[in-house]
């Protein structure tokens, strides 16, 4: 059983080299501004901190909508088996090759039509992805189908406040046009769908 607690931050030069026009890897992960880059990676660091605390004996993990592959080296060192599902997996395949991730299976397809034989999963990560679905019922139905009875869903969701607005203006960052829901709206939908929140962290405050 793999139990690594090491977080792997992929070098910015490599991410910039494999990134495509799809924005599957947000430019913030390899921004030339170290503070911006560190802030965005911090989100995944906090998710992983929660995973180590709440799922210490989990064996398999699903990276839902993780096609950019930025979280995959960390997850593959911590879990026996990792599955990543996304509409596009070009960058994730490059990450898999670069880091020799032999316990990873990449699945390319629409979440509404994909079947995963590895389910149920002990842990599912949906990092910065759910807010991009116009109809939340589609991804949430898939998550409920794939998560184990004792499984934990880990999300990273957008937070909108004055500080974030000021930072975007300072660094010339444009908020994605396809953010259809706020973090609060996603959490509310998950709770109405039967999920129960058991922990929450705020970036940059722990």
C-alpha cells in the first residue's frame, strides 16, 4: 500500500512546454509570477493535506476532470491505483510519461457516458472542475455512481471576494468565462444531492 505524504509540484518549464490551447492546464500553474504560481499550487496542497488526514488508508483514487495532469504525480505516489477521467488527456499523458506513473489509467470521454470498472473509489478529487459544468446534475450523478460507501469527495472551488478581484487586476488575470457557479452554489448542490461536508479549508487561510 502506497502511503507517500510528499506533494509533487511539477516544474513550471515542463508544464509550459506541454500546455495546449485547451487551457486544460491553467496558465497560473506555470505563471512567471512566483506568488501567483505558489498561490494556485497551494489549493492542491491543501486538498492533499485533507486527503492524508481523512483518507489515510484509501487504496484507489479518481481524479475527476484532471486532464491537465498537474495533481497526478502526487496522487500516484499516495494511492495504489489512480484513474483520471477527462474530455482531453493529452497533457496528462505527457505527465504520465515524464514521471513514469505506472499505476495510472487515463480515461478520455464524456463523464455522462464513461463507465469505470475500478469503481467504487475510496477517494475522488474534483479540483477546480465542477464550476465549469452548466448543469451540475451531470457530474454529480457520475460522482455518486463512482464513490464508495465510505469514500470521500475532495473539491477545490472558486472563492470570490475583494482580495481575489484586486489580485486579478494586479497580475492581469481574467476570470474564466465558463465559471457557471460559485463555490457556495456547488456546495449547496452537493448537499442537496446527498453529500455531507465533513471538512473545509480556505486558501490562503488554513
